[in-house]
């Protein structure tokens, strides 16, 4: 079995076994952080009205606990409903800095029936850390999370 399938299998199991949606989100961010060493900050934002509100995360505290849809890479991904990969955050004018060490970022919307419910946000201290493999893994994780939210 591929490594991606092993991680996805673990997310399926914890989604089936956790007592509530919030626990699934918390356990999922912890699992991703543990399984992928280049994921230095892993968090989930949930859409409330027209703001993204920080939910469970693993990593340093961020000042960006509420992000309007027209701000940041997070806002851009949620508005478009599309995954965004930024290889060099410092050259992207939309970027809202969370940590000086961060060099690249991926944001993956969590959507159900075409409606964005939230997103997975991951920062890496390595430039261009996120590949198509990361995208495939995280989009599959987002589909599982959409089922529990
Ligand atoms: N970098 C994000 C803000 C969230 S922090 O990375 C945790 C953005 O540009 O939207």
C-alpha cells in the first residue's frame, strides 16, 4: 500500500471513531504534522459568515485567527474553492505572515456540494515544499473532513 493510502486510511479510521467533528479536525492536524516532517504548521480554518476562523492547529501560535475572505492566501483559496500552492511566500503579495521561518504554503479548501466549509492550511520552512503528491493527499483528506463537518 502506498504511503498516501496509509495516511488516508488513518484519517478514515479517526473520522469514524472520534466523538465529534472538532476531535476529528484536531486528530487530523496532529496526524499530518507527525507523518510529514516538512509540514511545520498544520491548521484548519472554518468558514463563519465571510470570515475564516482558526480551529485546531499544530505549530507556533499565529496572529491570524480570523481572516476575511478577501485577505491572505487563505482567503484566496476559500474564495476560489481551489487548492493554492505558493512556492515562495515572500514573493506573494497576498501572503499574511505567521512565522518568519515559513517559506512555502499550501491551502486546500474543504467543500461539500460545492460549498466551502473551511480549509486545511499548511506552512513549510522549506521553499517549494509542496508537490502534486501533497495536493492529492490533502485534497483526499479534505473530502473526508467535509463528510464529518
Ligand atoms: N499565511 C496565511 C495566513 C495563515 S498563517 O499561515 C497560519 C495566509 O496568507 O492567508
